[in-house]
C-alpha cells in the first residue's frame, strides 16, 4: 500500500503528536540505535567485490564516484566488457547511477534471477517456519514477475523488505522524464498490485505513462516507478518524522543526477512521498522542472519558497481524502509542516476531481491524472486549476520541452 488508509489511524497521528517528547527520545536514542544496525548485505558484497575488481589488469572506478565519471568509464568499454561486468557484479552495476540504463536492466535481470533461485530453495528449507517458507515463496514469485517480458528494472535490492525501480518508455531517448515517488508501506511485495492497481507504484507509473501519451502523442516520454527507498511501514514514528524521507531524499537525488541526457524531469510525489520530495528539493539538479504533490501530509517547510528550488511546485488534494484531517504542523520533529494546498503555502493548486480518497490520484479519468500528464509533457497551459482565479498558471507560457540551465 502506498498510503495511510483508514480514518481510525488519524487518532494515532494525534496521539503521536501529543506524545512528541517521548517519541523524539525514542527516535534519537535507543530506537534509532537498534534499527540502524545492519550487517553486510548482498548489495554491499557486490559493491565490495567491484571495489577489489579489475578489468584487463586495471582497477575499476570507485562505485561512489560521480555519475559523470561512471558514465565516461562505461562509454569507454566494449559491449562485451560491459556485459562481463554486469555478470560479475550484477547488484553493483544494477544500482550504479551513471551506468547505462540498458546495462542496468541487464544486470538487474541477473540479480533477480539469483534472488529468485535463493528464495526457491528457502521455500523448501525445513529449518524455516511455515511463515518463513511462505514469505520466501511470495518473494520468489515477485522476482519472477519482475523478470517477465521486457520489463526494465532500473534498480533492485533484495535486502529487508526490498527496494526496486522500474522504467516505462525509453529512458535514454526521452524528451520528458517523470518520476513517481510513492508513500508508506511501499516495498518489493507491494510494488505492483492486482487489486487496486493504481494505488501501487507500477500501476501509478503505467497510468501516467499512458496519460502522457494521450496528452502529447509526439512527445517521447519515460516514467520511473521509484520505490528505491525504505518507506515507513504503517503509521508510527517513521511515518510521523522525516528520518525515512531524509534517507530517501539522498537516494532520489542520486537517481536524478545519474539519469541520462538533459531532458526536463518532473517529480510526482504521493502521500509520504511528498515528504521525501520536500526534503530533497533543495538539492535537486536544475533539470527538475516540476514537483507535483498529491495527498501530502506536508513537505517539512512553511511555504513553497522555503523548499529552496527553482522547480515549479504543484499540489492537489481530493475533497474525499482523509489526509486533510491530519494536523498540518511540526512539533518536536513530529509532523510534516504546512498544508501544501493552503493558499499560504504558495504552491500552484490543481484540481483532483474524481480521485476518490487517498489512493485514487492515478486512476484513469480523473482530473488528478490528467493534470499530472499535462505537467509531465510540459503542457502547462492545459492544466486544470482547483480555483477560478487561475493562480496556478501564473507566469507559465505554453508547452516546455527543453531543459533549463
């Protein structure tokens, strides 16, 4: 699930805010210490192997080097050598910002197959409880699904609840790139859903990709379903604070700086994903033209100007969305600040008519999806504002298809 969902949980929010001092103590002392201890992971092992690896007698570049350095390195290699590295270090290459997108797809297919085989064995491991075997089975089937057809997996990490990102369209040739940033309870198993598909990252991105094609058939677009951060699980301290958002913001900015080309990028941030985008805003690369938030609990600032970004800031909320009842304040690190659709915040407020609730913003036929698509292709004159004063179009002119300096 990509969002907070039931009205009784609002009482939990109020309780969390009322007990701010207690939770801040937990978040800054023992609780953080316990949950921050992690052993070596498969991704870390792959990166370590890369760091000690060689190609034709030469050391491989630092995997933490800037994307431009890694892009130049991979461009200097033959297709055979790139493929060799993908097979030797699949998780490292598959998560390496700066590596060619097609090579990352190839590497992640290899990593997914390795993870699938490992969990296939765990399904029949008698040392595991029945619940553990069932969990292995669910993950195994998810890995297999991510490998089907020509799916383009841009990043993948099986550790913990899992992280993943998928591309729809041709990322390398796109004239406009959109990134969908989802909210709480997003992980490997909830990345795609059969029931209520548009409430999950894959369905959101697929829906937006189709809507963008409808909005501008001649514009080459790509949409990334980005679940490559550890989202909060349910309502609790993680969801009420910025800790997960701060971690996610670093990863989001790393992704954006590693995208190919210079085409404009638009961020579409849902629920807690808008907190991630708010924290990331100040460090966004200049090619990010738009930040559009829906169902936002706040962006960790008092107004849009405090985000510190030249990107256009858009906000929307459907009248039936329960998130409007969450206290829009920040107290002792809890809560996420001002309401992005309030007039005082200063965002461009869009219509979300037809969205129906907290998780319906990417449903086909809604104003919210249509508006997202128009922003995604740069057709700003076509957006549908929430108010008659058209303030959300102020200072805009026509369709933008080129990046900004």
